[in-house]
């Protein structure tokens, strides 16, 4: 497997405030490309050098996506599952 850092992306500080994330891209031996992150923790080589830059580039927490429930679709799913909607009304 070949892997390389994405030099265009600065290191990021994870939501825990300690872990540094380095974007990694590469290709497996059978030609599959991948995108991911390498995690650096305190004590890892290079951690202390990257920490100041990572602090300037924190990962922004993801906000949950709110999608309205379509009542017709929900009714159809419940009917197909052999349930009725009365148990959901209590919630």
C-alpha cells in the first residue's frame, strides 16, 4: 500500500482537543484509491511540532442534519412492518 500526506491540507485538531489529524491519501497495491486521516497523539514523533498549526485549524463539529419525517412514508413503513402508529404517538 502506498500512502502520502496531502501537503495542501494543514494538520487539524480533532474535537477532543488533543488528537492531531493529518489527511492521508493513497492507493492500495491492487489500485484502489483511498482518503483518510492519520491520527497523532501526544508522544508521537512530530506531534509537538504540528500542535501549534493544528490548534489554528480545529475540526468543526458536525451539526446533525434535520430532515422532516414524511407521515405517508412512515405510515407505509409501519404498515409493511405489521405495526401501527399508536406506539409512536407517546414519544
